[in-house]
């Protein structure tokens, strides 16, 4: 088995720290005690720019996700009903892992483990490879990409050898399916390629492409064999989709105007692929390209609302600015934090982009918990 780059021991410490934070900020209150309180703990410092109300909101969101998870381990877009079980299960599981829980440790370890096992079973053979989280209707590549992202984080934290072998096999075959499903823009564009809603479509669009690229990077970081050229071609694809204003268009074929949401996602993907602007440590033409993209997003991303795909856009923009760090992150996080805290429903959920409460809650929780720095894919 290949050596894993994210050892379980580090994440166990993270899980314990998450429990300590909740314990430190909640006084025991009889039957309303949280599972984190029941684990015990000692006072510990909060990450910078986080406070008690933020931790309270996170805990309410976590409890909401726990309540609406199906016994099978899946989440749907509206809890136990709705659509896109692969994507929703992976995103909700990632949100719980962002708080310090793993399939083995932490206050929400049981939920994470059930989600992991559900996705391991939700596979479908396709051209001698595996499509994961496959019950996604006509947009199965979203579920596949998010499932790989989540399972790659689980793989890095797994101590059970048999389960680790199962995860490695599924992720290896999943990465192979992604590689085979990549489009090809031809030799004149360096064989750049992206992905579309279903495998084997031989066409592409931006949102599916960033999902696959981030998933491949997560797999590679966890020690899963990934074709380097697949990642390189995807990076060339995003570069090809950059417009004169610095933003990223919807697809290589349709072009059109730049899209703020896809542009924000592209920054996170460039950083994950080791393509940085000068502020983040890059140099040369690639750095200038990313700087133009960052400038575009800073001009078009709105924290106060009024933009399409709000939760999706800020899910990726927050990742990008967290990885970027410095003054941009310090200026952004308090604004998005306050906006999310003000829009949380009484039951602890967020309804995101009209897609559903599981979707909105998972993305909001991931954004709010970035200062913890627990998930390897979001690390600086």
C-alpha cells in the first residue's frame, strides 16, 4: 500500500481539538449536552477570527445534518428526501470532517463512517473503471467528483487495513474513470481537456471540471495513483477558458462571458494544482494569469448577496482566500462569517442556492470551519 501523506495521528489530534473547542464554549446543560461535551476536554484557544457564536452556529448546523442523515448513510438535497445523494453525502461528510471528525474519531465519527460506507457501496462499473456516488441522474460526474474528494480524505485517516484497501481500490478506479472521461480540445490547444455531466461525453463545462480536478488532487495527495497528464491537461483547460477580463467562462466550446462562481472555483483549483500568483508564491506568466483571475473575483464576488450560485461561489472563494492567506483572507472571513450566521435558519440549516438545506448547510459549515485547518485538501 502506498505511503499516505496525511497520517491519521494528525487528524486524531484535530478531532480532539474540535471536541475541546465545543466543550470549552458550551456549559453542560442536562439532556441538551452535545456529543462533543460528553467526550470531555479542556479549554483551548479558538482559531483567529472565530468566536463563541461561530462555534454555536457550527454545532447547530452539525446537529441538523446528523438529524436528517438516512440510516443508510446517505443525505439527499433536503435531508432524507430530494435528489443527488452522491454529491450531498460527500459534501455533508466533508463538512463534518472539516470540524475534526473522522470515520474513527470525533463527535460525528458515526455519521462520517456511515457516509463513507454508503459511498463505497454506491459504485457502478463503467468501461473497466468505477463511477462513484452514481445515483445522480443525468449529472453523475458531480457525485463522482465530490465522492472521490470525500473518500480521499477518509483514506488518509483510515487505520483499518481492510477498509483502507477497499478505499484505495475504489479511489484508484474512480481516478481512472475520470482520466478516461476527459475531453480533448486538440493539439492546437495542447490537448487541454475538461469534463461534462456524464462520463464519456467528450465535451466539457467549468463546474464539473473544477470538481474533477480538485478530486484528482485530493486522491494524489492521499497517495492514490493519478495520471499527472490528466491534471496538467485540466489546468491547461482552465487557462484556455480565461477571458480578457481575467475571469473564466462557462465552457471552452460556448465561451461567453466570465462567470464569477466558476472563476472563484478555478482559483482554488489552480492553488490545489500548485499554480500560484505572486502573492501566494508563484512567478512568471502563470502567476500573472492567476493574479488577473484573483483581481476579477475581487471585483465581482459579493458577500452581501445579489449574485447567482452564492453558496457555490463562496464555497470555493473562501477556500482560495484561506489558502492565499494574508490581508485578503483577514478582510473576507469576518464578512462571510457574519453573513452566514445571520442567515442560518432556527433548525440550524442553510438553504443554499435553491438546491436544498443539506447542500447549503454543508457548504456554509465548510466555509465557517476553514480556520480550523483540519482537511488536507484545504490546507495552506
